[in-house]
C-alpha cells in the first residue's frame, strides 16, 4: 500500500512538472503581453516531433535535444513576429481565434510531414533502467530525470525572474507595461524573447514527453486543456501559482486514476469499470477547478495588477 | 436596430427564396445530397446564432458551446435508447421518440447545464472565462467518452428520426423544411430578444459593465440568463443534428466543435443575427467542397485554419460587415 502510494506520488510529480513547463510559458506570455495562445500546445508538439525524428534519423540524443529545443523556440518566435505582434492590441477573442487557426494549420502540416501514425521514442541509454527509490519500489530513472529537470527549470525561472535584469523588465512589464515602454526599453524584442522562452519551455516538455507518452498529431491539444485548468487554478499570470497548481493537478489526477477504477471494480464488471473509471477520474481535476473558482475566483495565487 | 441597406434586404430575401426552393432545385439537378448538406448548414446556423447571443451580444468569449450542442444530441440518443429497451432512464424517466417531447427535453437539459456552467464560469471574465468554458466542455467530452452503455468513444446510431404528428420526418425534404422553419422562428425570437430591454442591458454590460452596475443593474443575472438562452439554443441545434445524422458521438462535444462554431460567428460577423447564418453556411459549404478534393480532403483543416488567421488579422466585421460596406 505504501509502495503504491510512493510510486503514484512520483507519477503525479512527473505529470505535475510537465504541466508546469507548459503552464509557465502560457502564463508568462499572458502576464507580459496579455495574450492567450491556443497554439501553445503546437509548440509542445514541435518539440516532441523534432526530437523523435532526429533520434530516428541520427541516433544521437544530444542532437535530438538541440533540434527539439531550437525548433520549438524558433517556431515560437516566428509565430510572435508573424502573427501575435498584430494581435496585442486586439481583444482576447481575436487572439484565441487566430491562434486556434495556427494550431489547426500546424496539426495538418505535421500530419503531412510525419503521417498520422504515432512515433515511438526510446529512452536514452544513459537514463534507461530503474532504481529503488525506497526499498522495494523500483522506479524508472527516466521519469525521475523528468522530475529533476522540471524542478531545476522551476528554480531557474525563479532566479531569472526575481534576480536578473531581464527578469526585472519582465516583472515591470507585467504590471506597468506602458511605463516600461516609456522608459525606453525595446519592448518589441522583449516580447519576442519572452515568447521564445515560453516556446522553449513547451518544447522541453514535448521532447521529454516522447518516451513516456506517444508522439502524435493532436498531442498538444490534449495536454493544453489540462494546462488551462492548471493556469485557472493557479491564477492567471502567476508563475508561482502555476507551479503550485501544476503539482496539485498532477497529484490529484494520478491519484484518482490509481484509486477510482479498482474501487468501481468492487461492484462493476472489469471492462465497464475501466472505461467509466477512466472517465470519472478525468473529471476530478475539473471539479477541483470548479471548487477553487467557488472559493477564490481569481485562482490560488493571483498575479498582481 | 441600425438601418440595413435596401440592397442587403433584397439579398436576404433572395437567400430565403433560394432556401425555400432548394429541395426542388436539388431534384432538378438530380443530386438529393444537397438537401442533407443544406440541412446541416441550417442546423449549424442555429448553433452559431445561439452562440452569438453570448459571444457577440454579450461580449463573453465562450469556448465551450459544444457542451450544449452535445448534450442536446445525447438527449435525443439516450431517450431513443431507453425507448428502444423500454427501460426508464434512472428508473423513472421513460424513453421517447416523439419530436415534441424529445426536443423540449433536450433544450431543458441544455438550459440546466448552461445554468450550472454559467453560474461558476461567470464569476470570472475574459480569458479565464474562456478557459473555464473550454475546460467544462472537455470534461463532458471525457464523461460521455467513458459511458460505455451509450457507445463510449465510438458513439451510437439512432436508427430512426423522432416522430412529429402529421409529418413524415424520415423524408429528408420534410425534415429540411422543419429545420428551416425552426431556424426562422429562432431568428425571430432572437431578433425580439436583442431588441428588448433585456438585449439592451446585455449590450450595456458588454460595453461598460461597471457603469451598468452603477445604475443598479445586477449584471451577473443578465449574463447568466443570456448564457442559459444560448445553451438552450445550442442544445436545440445538437438535437436536430442527431436527428439529421441518426448518429451521436463524443465528437459533438470535442473542443474543436466549439472552435468551429466560433469561426462561423466571426467569419459571418459577430453581434449580428444574419452574420452567424452566413458564416455557418459558408464554413459548412467550404468544408464540404474542400473535403471533395482528391488526396487533400483529409487536410482540409489546413485551409480552414489559414482562412481563420486571415479573417481575424484582416477582416473586420466578417462577411456580413464586408457586404454592408460594399453595398452602402
């Protein structure tokens, strides 16, 4: 029982850091530019596909890592300069529709390039195998590495935003946008850089997702909606909130998936219990969101301003 | 409301005449598939008009209209399934295939769902509202995907259309005229609604919610009422669509369906009644045309996505706005 709990907690943390990487970019972009990006999931897909493809072609995981990260960042910055820049002054509905259009296009481009069938990525040999985290609980090293990378990125983001000059501009930009502009900061390149950073984080999540989830067209949208739940629970525009909410959502979702189907099986037939259990446990995080909205409509740790 | 150019009225009347004559034209052209395509266009038009009540008139960016559309569709299918097995739903509600029972039931289900989702999501605004409506719709998608007694992921077929006393709805042409009549009635109701005191208050809230609050309007109630009306309209469209297609699946609840309906509203022109109709007819027709291109049909969403980006970036006021500017 305890062993199961440890294993599920680690699974939850792993889902949590993936969600955090996506939510951090999404909420950062919203906080600074006031833009909502439905195509954020596409950047995750770009990272995953480029990594999977490069591994398959060259066999080098290092090269694949670079390709995934660079591809996502370049795609993000291209999206910012070509499309988003024209939308900053528009209302959110226009932003949502334009980026929804972009995500439809990206999906079709990727299914033309790589086909509809899912790609599989092997685990890099360095991280293959498992270790015992507590006696009697073997756990895959690769998943532990995901957790470690995610936590390091969270720490890095904290240092970047609260202890560097760029971070100062980012913080100032999110609360006093016009003042920053008036003080002569080149806000255009700051925007492009922030968008690139968000895309980089999404790409990082995508490339790590390869060996754990399947790499296929539409993978971005699936996780994007869960990311929205995280962002709403955490408080829009707040990175600390995104971190807290991502961990909570990751743990709750994983725990429900581990608990609900076996419980249903005690009084239902196995196949129906699996189907219904899967559905009911995916409801859990949405109900959690509803609960948070009832108590704190602006999220757990709302951003200032 | 604002004045409409006379030439635009003529175009509207011509469109109505075309819609009325369409089944005969289809017979003349020897292609009865036109009728079912036109029926789908009209049903989507109904869905888009109902979405426009919150999106265009209420100014609330709702990305979850598929929830209501899907719940309407599932009401028809579930009542049919329980009628077929003559086993009451929840042990008390008997199944039915009567149009005049099933359609109000679908609208009731849509209204109740909209009241629940609206009561929570209207506590927020802007982007959060959008994300929350999207998330709740997706929650229903997961729920219905997991209900194996109603087909789960694969959905289920509804073998026969609902029955309407005195009409043979199995005939596609009869069903087409019924849908057309419902759409016209809905447009009339919506026209009266947006011109009423309620519609004006809603417009006031869209423009300046704080000022409306200052003159004593409880904006939350008005927004919730608009949301419920839109939800009922969406459920009506979904119920008609399941009657048309004789099939229901969780795809009706999927978030891209909400996106498609938003595209229809924006493409045609938000904040008008005729705009969403034009948008729905255009988008459904375009998807049908693109789907016929050999070898590229499955990638039609690329063209739709590109069109969407261009319409948002460069087209203000949608097709209807463009028509108005050209004809003024």
